[in-house]
């Protein structure tokens, strides 16, 4: 099933592996800090902080967002390390 290109299981598996890699590298799962900063039903977006990472998930089927503004308490620059768009 993972190798059947007509199905999305291979893509979901690759996504899951990459998410696990980054959460491990950033030690986000062991952090006590977590904060949901945005849950937008119409735009199908979820934005939350976990540890030192900011996660932005777009579940919209046909809408991509560029320059979508979200707030954080961090004064440092934000760097995208993983983008599925």
C-alpha cells in the first residue's frame, strides 16, 4: 500500500516520519510549554506552540496562505524548517 502511487499512504508515511524527526531534534514532546494561538474554522488553520517550535497546519483542500499573520511571544526571527505546501 505504501508504494501504490494512486494512494496517499506513502505521502502520509513520509510526512509522519519527518514530523517525528523534527519533534525529536527540537525535543518538543518533552517540553511543558504548549499554547494554541489560532484555530480558524473557515480557513482550516491550526497554529500552536510546543516547546521552541511553532506549528502551523493548513487543512484547507484548495486554499494556500502566504503571509498569514500569527502572533508569538518570541522576539527572535522565525525560520521555516518544514513546509508541506
